[in-house]
């Protein structure tokens, strides 16, 4: 049972983008603690000295929090020998993470304080922007303490590591030497990763895969960018306009007609500009991904021949006008029997069934969003006989339009 709790603990933090490491042989595995950043950026950094210090000074049952020279934080916990056997982990390291995002001023001050050559600034910036941000030290300690107490079997103590003490000097910037030219390419790799995630997310949207699109966007969000403008709301709006464009192109790749895409894109452009807070913009971001995926699932024509694509699109955009098999056959320059057979083969519906399904879908929108009468809705959606509209509606949904609307009012 405790092992299940331990795995849940690890998955929770990793799901939220927090780096979690389970060390057994610390000296062999220690370079993972910072994603190998210092190994890439410096000529010499004594990871093994850090490992030996941790092995020597960390006591079981205490959660150590330390901040490195880059102002990034780590929480480290040592299990008792018995628990280490149970969890297959001697030392647990959570981090790096930050309590506040980096900005241009603080970043340049940090680079100056550490005497980092300008040639490395972009590499450091990409690394810092990759690190997840947590809300506050108190909330972090509260949640971590809760889980560790459950795993350890008793309340844990918290202790801060002071890097002014000589024994912790392994994480001092003095251990980084820039005297030999070095090409870490961290910035280059980070940008390539960001573009790859962006392309994968667009592919997921084009396929209508909402869960995968969410997952990829979550990882993409970890690759933060410095603000382009001073106003944070304006900056986020600009990023959402970019996201709207990417999603629009993804839907187009998914073979959705431009008319459907343009309607949704316009709605989101208005919503983005009308947002007044960062919270509203964050909520809108996930809504955009979900609705573009829904658009692909509902309107993608990728699986259909050109003739059937033409018919389906024509029905979608002219559902409130008289429609017939003969008119559609004339539109596509084929015989009625050929079109009827091909339409049934590809869509598993007759032409009439697809027309009625499209009209009912539009009727549902009006029933949910307007006070129009049943007769008016029927006419707006291409049903020129209200009784026929009601029969078709009930056949598809199992209740009449009036019953559907009554249920909405009592819900």
C-alpha cells in the first residue's frame, strides 16, 4: 500500500512538470539533478563532491530545501534504510523549480553577479525558462510535508541548506570555469525542442486527438519565453493570438473547410481581446485546444472522396435552404443513383439522413441559446414543416423539441 502511495506521489509531481529523481547510487546518478546543465555549460563542475556531501550530511526524516546559485530550488529527502529497500530509493530529489518567473532585469543582474560571459546568456535563459514555477514556499512545503509524512510514517522536519557553509561549496559558482571555450548549444537544443513540441501539438489537433494535444501543450508551456511587452496581460494575449493561428492551420491540415475554421477563429479572436485577467486567458487556452479538436472531429473531410466532401460542405453551409439528392447530384455532375450509393458507402448515412442530422445539430444550438419558438427554429434550420421537424428531432434524440427545451429550463 505504501509503495502505491509512493508511486502516486512521484506521478503527481511529474504530471505537473516537476523533475523528480529517485537516487540509489547517488554518486553515479547525481548529474541528473540539474538535467546535466552544469556539465554542458562548464568546463569543470564537481558533481561527485556534491554527491559525497549529500551522502554525508543528509539525515533521514528531514526535508532539505536549498537554492542554488541560479536561484533555483531543490527539495531533498533521505529515507531510512528500511524504507529505502521498500521504495528502491535512498535519496529523493524534487527540483529544480522556481518560486517566480525570470524577467529581463533579474536575469541580467544574475548574469552580472555570476560573471557569466555574454556568449552563454541565451543558454542560461533557455535553461531557466524550462524550469517549472510553483506558487509559493509555504504551499510547496505544506504539500510536500503531507506526502513525506505519509511515506515516512511520522511528521518530517524542514531544514534549509546554507551554501555559505564550506561543506556545500560544490554548488558554488566558483566551481564553474569558463577559461576554456565551450559550445554547449543548450539554447539551440531548447529552441529545437520547442518547435518540435509545437509541431507535434498541431499534428494532434489535426487528428482531433484532444488528450494528446493537451499533453503536448502542457509540455510546450514549460518552455517559457521572456515577455515581449511590459504588460503581462497584453503579452499573454499576443501569445494566444499566435496559438489561435497555429490551431487554425492545424484544423486546416485536418481537412476542415476554411469556413468552419474562420468562424471559430473569429470567435476566439474576440474572446482573447475581451479578457481582463491572466486567469481568464489561461482558461481560454485549454478551451481553444478542445474546440479546435472538436471542430476536426465534427467537420474533417479527410476520410471522404472529393465528391462527398463537396456534398457535405454544401449541406453544412446551405442547411437552411431546400436541399435534395437531385440538386447535389447536379452540383457534382454525377447521377443521383451514383451519388446515393457513394454517399451511403462513405458516410454510412443516406443523403436525407445527413441533411436532417445537420439541421438538427443547428436546431440544438438555437434551442440552447435563443428564445425563438419551435416553429421559428424549424424554419431557420431548413424544416419548413414544424411537425416534420418534431418527428425527426424525436427520432434522433428520443424526445420532442419542446421536451428538450423544458428539460433545459428545469436542469
